[in-house]
């Protein structure tokens, strides 16, 4: 309803605050969208094509504490696993199949482990690694080749020497610059024992939420049987044919059991990351809304600010200033507010990133492109918000502008 220094300071502060808030929200949204894209499009490091999967298990009532009962339960699991793989191998189509504790790309808990010959101050000082048991045939089905040593074999039975295959990350962590073959480690999980490293395999992403390879160990399923396992099958029969073959094999191996979660690995990974897609979409919407609100606010405030300078613009044009010089002047004077707001907003993005990292373990650190993108979008928006009202003011006749009250 009026003009003056107070109104000018308020308009100036509004521009800075709007730009800063929009830049911070847009930066946070960019971090989330970038993380979601990394998670949902992560290269696991293995061939996931044409892989059919399912889940099967033998429930156990209560916790088995009796030693003999536990041994009988483990023997039943080993017999079933072997029998099922044998039945599946008899199916037409030349299917390659294996059993794994968890599918690639799915969560596996990390556990502390000890390296033989190394003293640790306590459990907290021990390195951590993921781990799972799997049948030796799973490596072939996943088309994994050893980098050193050998893979797990059918001779790695419950009565044989406890062995383990590790990935490159664990080899570098536990024995930097040395060969891990023949060395021993032991996880701190109850009931585990010292295991000899017999092979090293390439890294792959086991947990898409973390988005990067981590130290990992692979145990023979015969030495660490699991009640519930996932089936991996690859062959020429296609997804429908493989699913039917897997079902026929389970009916012959144990008619009382049934497969569930029957789907391709790509479908399983899509389900695994579906929540991230929702989060990414919401973050993108929030970023767009922040940008639209910032652009609308900037346009309104700057239009008002430029309108207050119509007499100045008319005077400059009457004295011979070109439209281009007037436009550059307005961009330069209003640009100070925009630059200050951008500096404050971008300075808040790293703080926001650290807060989000505490809440979301899967958040990936931002790259320079996040800041460059936010800077570019906000500068373009601010330039448009400044240029349009200025160009509208330039359409006013200088004489009319000078006669304005």
C-alpha cells in the first residue's frame, strides 16, 4: 500500500529468503532423486537376465536347543536341498539351478568377523562383512568366475573342512596387499567356526539399498544350512517354463512343500526398489513445487520492485540509455539478492544431506552435478523473473513513466 525504505528492505529480504529456501528444497529433492536413480538402476555386477527365482522353506517349530535334534534338523535340510537340486536338474531345458540364502540385490545383515592372528580390543573394533550360505551350483547359475583359488564345490560337505569364498572387498580389507588363500577367518555369529579361504570372487552389489559392494563371505550351504532359501534357475525354457519346472521338482522332492514368490530376478528387484520409486517421485514433485512457488514469488516481488523504479527507467531512457543497458542494470541490481539467496540455500544443502544420511542409510552422497543443476535452474528462474517485468516496464513510454506519481 505504499513505498519507502521499509517496503524496499522487506522486498529485498523476501527475494533473498525465497531464493534460499527454494534452493535448499530443490537441492534436497535433487539428492533424493539422484539416490533413487542410483538404487533403482544399480548395476549389481552380475548377469540378472533370464533368471527365475522362488522361495521355499522348511518351517521349524520353536528354537531347537537339543544337540541331537539340531543335528537331525540340519541333516533334513541338507537332504532336501540336495534332493531338490537333483530333481530340478532332471527337468528338460538344461536348467542351471542353485540355492541361496538371499537373492542378489536383497538385504543381508552385516556381522563382525575376526581374522586369525589379529588381536582386537573388542567387538566394536572388529571389521564387518555380509555373508550367506549357498549351494556350489549357485555360482554357475549366476555366471560368477573366481579371481583366485576356487569356488565352492560339492565336496565341501558338513563333514569336510570348514571353508569360505570371499569377495575382493573383503580380501583388501582383511589382507591388504597379500593373498587371502589359505588364511582363516571366523564370524562372530553364534555357532560359527574358523573357516579357510579357498577362493576370491569379483565384487557385486548384494544390497541395492546400500548401492555399493561391501565385504562379503560365501559359505557352503551344506556347512551352514538354512530353513528358508531362494531358488535361482536359468535355462532355455523361459520364465514360464522354468517356473513350471521348479514347481514339478518341488512336488517330487517333497510334496508337502510349496514354492512362493515365484518371479524373475528383475521382477524381484523391481519390487525391492518400488518404495524408492515412490520416494523419488514425491521428492521430484516437492522440488517442482518449490521451484514453481519460488518462481511465482520472485516474479511478484521483483515485478513490484521494478514497478517502483519505472520513473528511474523512464529517466534513463529519456537520457538515451538503450533497452539492453536498462535490462542489464536491473539484472545486476536484483541479481545481488538472487546470488545471496543462492549462496545461503546451497550452503544449507550439505547440512541437509548430513541430516538425511542419519535418517536414510541408503542416501548416496551428492555430487558436483547436484549443485551445478540447482544453481543453473535457480539462476534461469531468477533471470526470467527479473527480465519479464523489466521488459514490460520498457514498453511504457518514457514521458508517461516520468509523469507517474
